[in-house]
């Protein structure tokens, strides 16, 4: 079971065990972390915007073109930006840090 660390907007760290195969969005909701995910993973809202730093990004598959297009709706997008609903957590991702962001977006 992968263990990941969520970094809340105020900098607080929450280390949680997640069910393998669950998405970052599902893991956040399971642990009452503030990640909106308004569209439920349909890639139309970008309110599941999270940041994953480069050293951890190497453990993730790259974003699809659709994910990148939806990220364009998010506020404050950087090279670290990903959609939490599109990242399935596996044992290979054990130890990654997932930084929560403001759920404001431009749509
Ligand atoms: Fe809407 Fe991820 S939950 S894009």
C-alpha cells in the first residue's frame, strides 16, 4: 500500500496510506483533505489541481494531452502541475509529495 504525503496550503504535512490504484483525488477525499474535484474526474473542471515536484514526477506517467488542456483552466499552473483525478497511485509512487493548491480557476 503506497504511503504519500499531502502538503496542505498552509504547509502542514499529512502522511497517508492509500489504496493502490486510487487516484490522488480519491485519496484526498478519503482523508478529508481539501481537494475539490468538482467534475468527479471527467477532466473538465481543473479543481483537482495539485503540484508534484520534479523528483517525484519521474515516478508518474506523463500527463495526457487532454490533461494538459484541462490544466490550462487552472490558476497558477507551473511545470509541477497535474490533475489529481488523473494520477493513479501505485506502489511505485510510495513516498511522493502532493502539494494541494487553491481551487480557484479561470473558467
Ligand atoms: Fe475535474 Fe479533475 S476532478 S478535472
